């Protein structure tokens, strides 16, 4: 890892789980951590946990990724506060168990997991050193159609909608490396992690809590922290990682034409 500390690292979805674990690890290195979350109470608790672990209270900003105007406001606040952001960890995400449409008119999963992060990155990219996107092996279940980002609403299947959004994450990170060659960009799979991610469903949440094979959030955050801190010479720009190694992807997640089409569709969606 690079020895330089004091860098600014913005982490979305930082109130718990992988995001909070990454924030603690980066703060312990000496990085200036900035937490982004939706719930003020959980955000404040997360900031206190980082302070207790690293000795410094991090900055925190509230934003609901289900509303693109919230993301625009967040970007304005971050631009006012920081001349440079060394790392943007686009980690916020959700599994939505029932079909839902946001105030912006998009299927909630694709907006919360992709469009909001895309918008935030577009608004900040001139100040970014590198971006790390939390994707998932669930991208294999995806069926992305840039011509219709609301396609998952037809015969809604939660894991298919989630997989589609994770496919979008990987394509976005790869295309960002092509669009913005001055900014490093990566996506990664954290593994199956025991977090509060599934708390909307009590049965699933209970199973996640008691299944012994799941990783803890610290292990899930390990690759995020490594991608945020490793010497660029050791990394492949635009690549997808799992357990600190670049991994091969299926054709749908590596198709540059599909990535370019998604980029254009995403630009239209946030305009």
C-alpha cells in the first residue's frame, strides 16, 4: 500500500457494513475519511465508531440515493469542502424486494446502485484521483438493457434487478477508465458478507446473521481498502477484482459497446 496518508476518501453507504469497515481501516491509516449515508442517526453512530477506532471524528454528509436531487446537493457540498478527493468509494447499494419507482421515474435498484453513483462521479470526476465501485458476483444474474433502464420492473425479480445493477457497476467502472484516463477506476466483488444489507426482510436478515459461511464486513471491505490504497503500478485500470486479484468476467460484463451504450443512457437519465 502507498505510504502517503492524509488523503481524502469519500465513502458512500458508510453507515454500516462494508462501507463502515472500510472507513475505519482508511482512517486508521491516517486518511481523512468522509462518510455518506441516508439515515442521520446511523450516520452519526458510524462517525462515532470511526472516531473511537482512529481518534478523529470524520466528516459526514446525508444523502438519499433514491432522489437524484439529493445526490446533486451532496456533490455541491463535497465540491465546496474539498479541492481534491483522492478516493471515491461508490459503495452505497440496496436489494429491493418489491418493484418500486423513484421520484425520478427509475426502478429503485438501478437508481440506488448505479445511476446515483454515476451522477455523483460525473459531478466530481475532475477532482477525483481514483474510484472504487462495490459490484458483486451477482452481475451474472443481470440482464442489462441500456435502451430501457426500467426493464427490471417487467415481471420483477429482486435478484435479477440487483444483478442487473451490479452488471451496470462493472461496465461503469470499465467505461470510466476509458472516458477519464486521468482517473483510476475499479470495481470489485466483496464476497458474501454478513451485513444489515438485507434487513428489509426479517427472514433473510436472520439467515444472513446465522449462516456460518458468510464473511464479516471487515473481510468484505479488504479489497475495497486495497484498491483505494495500492500503488497504481500494481493495478489494472478499469478491471474487476475479487480477493485482491483481477478476475475474468462474462461477455455481458466486458462488452465495450454495451458499456458505452450504458454510459450514454445514464447521461440521459441524469440530465
